[in-house]
């Protein structure tokens, strides 16, 4: 969880008498969200995402119902509910996984505690919340307030995260939810589990990206499946685009030009991406540009599609070379291009067959 999201939560409480904060606390199988994803929901607006699509609509409906409850009908202090959602036909979703959400109804009574955490925490701290009602959220830098009340396993995990012995990832531990503050990973939707897709996953290991790997059947993925990568199986990969949070990165390299085009069209039609790119030769790029324009997309949107992908300076054709070029490009985009000067417009470099 980034400190900015905690600040946004505090600001939402300043502007509204009550809000519901929704967090993904557990996900198994193929799921269109990561643990720690959040939404802040008011009576008329919402921000953030827990994965989009029908799951998000169900979360909105649940939260708005909680906001309609009169305050005097609720118990005092830190109201929390847990709900689990199978991502199957009941929600009209293709993922086949299962997601557990934590709903927290927050009011002015909780605002002072959250405000104090915003002002006092450090980027190395861990935010802690019990999964049941009645007890306030805390942070690891304020150990005297709640450390003695944390279960032994929770104390142990917090210490391991702070010391660097355990990865700083959000997780549920013994009925508590732990979220490292300062954690901020970009969301990358990668379409295609072929040779280049596998090379990309290897090249991005350890980089600040959360990968959602999309393909048509589970058999196309490597065995064993890479740890820390999310698998999304969809007979029509373009359908998975709806599950990407706003501000995601999209890289397309499936086994089919037709599927590639459909995914690109879906991403560009949404328009809320940070990056959209497809592995492409000159011929493929020209064909896609023409068809996207014929589909009614504006030139300003079509021109934002990166085809080919990667850096001009690293124009190798082997899967590992393409993957390293893409990773370098993304790191420069995150850090700014000052290291090697402003990136020039890409020339049409051949990447695969036309």
C-alpha cells in the first residue's frame, strides 16, 4: 500500500460523513486483482479498484448498502465485514478464482486515528488491521499502542518484514491484515504465454511490476508456474482487459494476430492505460494502425500504441533480447528518460514475421 493511498483515504473522510473502504485480503486461483488492492466508496463516488467488472459492481452494491445503514443501527467503532466472491458464472466472470474482500465503514470517529497514522508513519512501517470489528488500525512504528495485543505470529511477521527477512507484501496473518506502507508496484497485463512471453516474465522478476499473465488455456503456461505471477485464463483474452485497473501497462504477444488485434483494440478503447504495446513487424504495425482507424479510434489514441515494443537501441530478435529491451524501456519510463536523454520516436524495427 502506498502512503498516497492512505492520504487519499484520510482526505475522503474529511469530505464525507461516512465511507466504505474495500480491500482485497485474499485471492486464490485466477483472479483479476492483487492482495492489497483497494476501493474507497462514498454514496455517490468511488476511487481505486479491486479488479473491475462484475466483482467491482458487486463490491459497490455491498458497500453502498452499508452506507445506507443509519449510524445508530451500528455498533460503535471500526465496523468491518468480510465477503468472499467466487469468480465464476454467478458473477459472469471468466477467471475461475476466488476473492475475499474486507469492507470497513469509516466515519469521523475513525478519522483522527487515520490522520495520526498519515502524519506519523514512515515509509518503512507496516499498517495492521484486525479482520473483525471493534479494534482500530495501527502501524508498526507505534508498537506501544498495540504490539502487545498482536498475536505472536503477527508480531513475528512484522519483525521479519521490517528486518528484510520476509518480502514486503500484503497478507492476512492470524485474523489480521498486514500491509507494508511505501509499497507501490505497477500493474502489467501480459497477453501470451509463448516463448517471448515466458522470457518477459523471467526478465521482469524482481522488478516493481505485478504481472497478470493472460492466455487461452492453462496448458500454455510453463510448469511449474512462476511464483509471484498471477494467471488469468480466458478463451478470449480481450475479455481480460476489463479486469485491468486504470493506469495499467499492457503488452500483447499472443500466438494469433487476430487475438493481438482484439486485445489492442480493447485496451485502446478503454484509454486509461499507462502503456499499450504489441510485438510487431512493419507489416503488422501498418495493418493494425489501418484497422484501428477503420474501427473508429482517433489517431491520437492509435498513435499511442507501441509497435514494436522495447528500446530502439536494443533491437534484438531473440525472445530474451526482446524481453530485456522491454524491461529496460519500462524502467526508463518509471525513472524518467534523463539517463540516456529523451527517448526518440520509435522507428519500425522488425520484430518477428509480418
